[in-house]
């Protein structure tokens, strides 16, 4: 594209930020409930927040959070840490007593069993 604009007519690197959706709010509430020293997968968080088909949307919420969420307690289903942020992710998890090795949570993975009921 000429002029350094993306397909939406915005300068490259800019993005449109909309209002927080109800699903995003449920994800945020759920992630805040994950206890220190435990982890949950993107898929499980999506399920608990009412959209089991949306683990990538959970990842987007984590990527766009301002740091107020304990994003580091969310990993992929295999226990892998966030690509490109493994060092910080590992450091935060280790500070809570979670063992990390080779870019993933070490087995046995301290999975959180989740809430007693789904967040609405």
C-alpha cells in the first residue's frame, strides 16, 4: 500500500480499539480467578467463559490486556508459554512456584480445575 496505510486506511501499526465485549469481560473475570501457582489453557478459559470455540479470542484478550490481569497463568493446552515472551512468562510463573522447563510448564502441570460454575 502506498502512503504507509493498512487496508483500513490507518497508519501501519495502528488498530481500531472497540468497546470491551461481554465475552471479553467474562474472560477477564475468569483469568483473575485462576489461583497463583496454577495455570489454565486458552481453551478451558474460553469454555468457562461460555464460548468453547473461542480459545484464540482468549489469546487476543491476554495479548491486549494492560498487565492488570495475571495473563501469565494462561498457557496453551500443551503447557507452552507465549511465543516471544517466554522469558517473562517463565519468570512470572516461577515467582508463583510453577516449574517451567524448555518453554513450557513442567509436568505435572498444575492445571486449575476451574470454577464451580460458568461465569456469566
